[in-house]
C-alpha cells in the first residue's frame, strides 16, 4: 500500500510512510469489526464506500479513511475518492494524516475546483501545512471569494485563524453583500468579534443569525453562552 501511494505521488516522508503502513497492518482488526472477511483491496468500490459511510456514521474516521484510501489508490483520477480520503484523514488530527490528506486533496482540487466542499478541505489542508503555505492559500481564497458568499466566508475564516482581522472584516462584508441571508457569514462575524473581545458586536451578530436560523444548534449554543433570551424579540434584521 505504501509503495503504491509513493509511486503515485512521487515523494513521501518516512513518517507518512509509517503512518500508511501502520494503517494497512491494522486492516485485519478494523475490517473484522466491520464484519467482513474479504480484504479491502478485493472489495468492489460500492462495498468500500458503503462500509466507509457506515464507519463515518459510527464516528470511526480511521476505518473510513482506510477504506476511502483503497478506492483513491485504485482510481487515482477519482476526485470524490481523493476528497473523501482527505477529509476523513483530517478528522484524525494527526501530523502524518494531515500530510497524506494534502497529497490527496491536491488531486481533488485539480479535478473539481468548483466544488465548495473540495475547496473547504483544500484550504484546511493548506492551513495545517503551516505558515509557509499561507500565501499560496490566500491567493486562491482571494480568487474564490468573489464567487459566492460561502467562498467569502471561507476567506474570512482563515483570515481570522491567521490573525488578519482586517482581511476577515472585508471578507465578512463581502459575504453579506453577496448574500445578506447567509447565516455562515454572521457566524464568521461572531468568531471575529470573539477574537477582538468585542462582546457587543458578537451578541448583535448572534441576534442576526438567530433571525435567519432560529433552530440552528450552532446559533442556539452561542445565544446560550451569551445568556440571550430566545424568542421573536431576539431576532434583528440581517445586514452590515
């Protein structure tokens, strides 16, 4: 397995190779628990995806990533398999898994750049790769930000995470201009306000988000944290 991955991507760190090898050696236990005696390499794609989906539903990102990886290596031009492998590897929150995820998502983004979820996963991989990758990341995020409110929100998210509050503010305003009813834009504005210790703005943005999505669990959790009383009077109109 490790050799196949290395031959496809050209280079691989020893740490990443050990990570994949360890995952491969764990197949016997993992797939025994899944109730299948057939080696993953011999399973049809549809079965691999079914079992990977089941593993995700059970919260087992490790097993899911191993199953998706089999498909990604078998079909190197399958953007969906590359994407699913990358996003489940990221869920492991391990350095070696992050490195491998980045290799997979680079293929997915080259094949399906217009997909918003692929863009999200690519951005997260670049962010986790460290400061040396951020200039390239922001160049592409800036290019995408004018295409939709969610693209602008993504730009705001990573601007906030990297400490560029001015860029984050511009991207949030851009998102609201593109879609005044985009609840994600107000959630991004709340995150920015928290970073700036601006409780008044955070509460106001929470009220705007509540007006748009009064049953959204994320909005309800924030409102509860701020001690806001739920009900019709909490909502205020969306907008800048």
